[in-house]
C-alpha cells in the first residue's frame, strides 16, 4: 500500500523499516510502499482476492497477534519440546487461540503452569485459552509445520473445565450481574478474563459504559487493565477511599439571578 498518508517507517526500528518499506518506480515516478504481509492474487477483472498471510500474524478481537512470538515463548520453557499456536473455533463458535504442545521426554505437562508462564511474559489476549498435548506436530512434505493438519481442540489432551468461581461481596456481585447481561453469559467464573470469554474491544467499551451508568467510577481502560470480574472489583474497591466522588447536579445550589 502507499499514498500521502503512508508512514516513514517504524520509530527506532531501522531493520524492521527496511524490511517492510520499499522505494519503487511506478509509471516513471518513485514512490514509497509498505509491505502488509498479506497474500493475494489479481483476478481477471482486476480485483484482488486475499489468500491469507505470509507470516503468522492474525487479528483476534481487535488485536494483531504474532503467533510465532507465542510459540517461541512456549518452546523456551524447559518442559516443552515443540509448540504451535493457531486460531481455532471453540465449542461455542467463538474464535480463540489454541496451543498444541509436545512435552519434553514425554513427561506430564502442567498446563496451568504454562499459562502462568505466558501470562508473566505476554499480554492477556496473547495467552491461549485452549490447550492440547500432542505427541508430535504435523508437518508438510518439505518438513514445515502443517497448521491445517493440527488436531481438533476436542482431544484427550485438552484442559478440562474448571469449577466456576462465584462472586463474593457487593461489588463483585453487581459487576457480575452487569457482566452477564451485557455479554450474554450465564454462570461465568469471576476469575475468567474477557479475552478468555471471547469478548472483543467493542464489547469491552459497551461493558464499561454500562458499568458507568450503574454508578461505578471507571473508564474503559480500567476494564482493559482488569479484565475479570474479580480483578475489576478489587480495582474499584481499592480506589474508593482515595478517589473523591464526582459532584452530581443535586450537590449544586441554584443561585437566584439579580438585577435586570
């Protein structure tokens, strides 16, 4: 892509700029283009048909995610021999990140430990919510990872469902009720994050607006930073003693006009 609005490059990243931006000659004029990484073919009528990506980048709930970065963090764990991450649909039809992990020396893998390890290194939306332990990753004839042949999420190695953590306390109970109404969910664990539940950025803004209507002193960024009922309730309760209440119209006294 190109045009007058094209950026000059990546700030402070000359190598990345050199690989993604190109100066080319079109119709006798030099112009600057950006390589998006998308694969496409030009059809007979001149339209472009997108086929996918050259790299492992995907877009999930408004966030651009490099699958290779997640895979590299998993492979660096001493209990993991090989790993692959893909975009897959869960049982409810919602897109989610799925991790396929080959254990080191066929040892038992603690999936919760791997999740915690990733959560310490990556944003919450980059931590896979579905996990499968496999003996080996499928490969193409030339020895590369065959993502299309990755096993179904519903395998014996998938993590079992955990008990639901119910709300406790007034703040958690109120937030959980709004959470369920806005997101259309029932009996959701208060420790489950919005990203694990498949919520996109628009859903988070709707949730923040509804919480503010209910009288909670928060902004959308607070929901992003505290994406579970329990975390958000703790954030709100911690801020109560130190944050002054916003004045309402009832707090102001009407002053009668004087003069003509």
